[in-house]
């Protein structure tokens, strides 16, 4: 695994910042505000500004940062972010498929391990799993060269139509919500029949249950779907 030491900045902290920026830039690769980054990481805005200044000023800068204009990943920063994301999602898949971890527990465990595995270990995990393209949450696993296909799905909260949908992915950011979704049979690949979607009321049926199920906005917001046909 390439070194990501940036002066005296902690490697794990650097990786977490780069992953968070990658998640926030979206497919459009927009600039990310310090406030958005602070909210995602749960740290003070002043700490974010301090870290971004250090990362931008290092000999191999991982970010391009201008105060009041936000931050963007440099080519090196994007490579590193995708590498750590690949580690994370391969570890999640290994924990879920080989070690039988519950879906809601794999994210936190992978957060601890992702910074420390070697390239050889990464390759062995990928080979053991048959080089998977998706993790247990339905998220794309970046390829070795950093390529990652776009997923054509939308949050359940953005639906303005009824009909049949397939669960494309579920958020990994809240273990409790994930456990509740799993209890309702809402996991990647599950089929949903959406009967109603309004700002605060999501009524649907899953393939495994004929009873109507009402989801809160929080639960619905943790699910991305694509049309079933």
C-alpha cells in the first residue's frame, strides 16, 4: 500500500478526509465546502480548514483547496481515495461472505482495517471472493485501476411514481437503520412494490411480504432503487 504520510498528519485521518471528499463530490466532481465536509466527518469546521490547508501545501498535494471556494481532490488524492475505498469494500465483502458478519456490522469493522492491509492481502481477498464488483450494501467496488462504473439508481425519497423497483443499494452510514431495513427484507437485489411516495410517507411491499410497509423518511432515504423492468 503506498504511503500517504503528509508531513506529520496521521495517515488514517488523511484517508478518512479523502474518502469523505470523494463521497461528497458526486459524479459531477463538484467542489466540496468545508461545512459539508465538517458535517460528514463530525468535526469542527476550523479543524477541517486546518487539515485541508496541510493537505494542499504538502509536497504531493492530495487536494486543491481555496478558502471560500471549497476543496477538490488532486489526481493523487483521487487515486488514494479510490484505493482506500476499494480496501474498505473488499473487506466488507469478505466479512459478510466468508466470516458471516451481519450486514449492519461490516462497515465499522472495515473502517478500522482499511488503512492497514497490504496490496498482496488486497489481491488475495479479491481472488478469494471471485473479484466482486459490488459490496454487500450494493455499492460498486473500485477496480484495481481505480475505475468505478456509475450506478443508475435514485434514492427512494426521490421517487415520484408508483410501480416495481429493485433495491440497488442501501446506505452503510447508520447501523441501526440498516438493521431495520434488513428486518423488513430491504436488502440489495430485493424487489419492492411502491404504492405511495410522498415527502414523509413511503408505502411499499417487499417480495417476501404481502403486507403494506410504511417507511419513515430516514429509512427511505437510506435506500436507492432502480426500475424493475
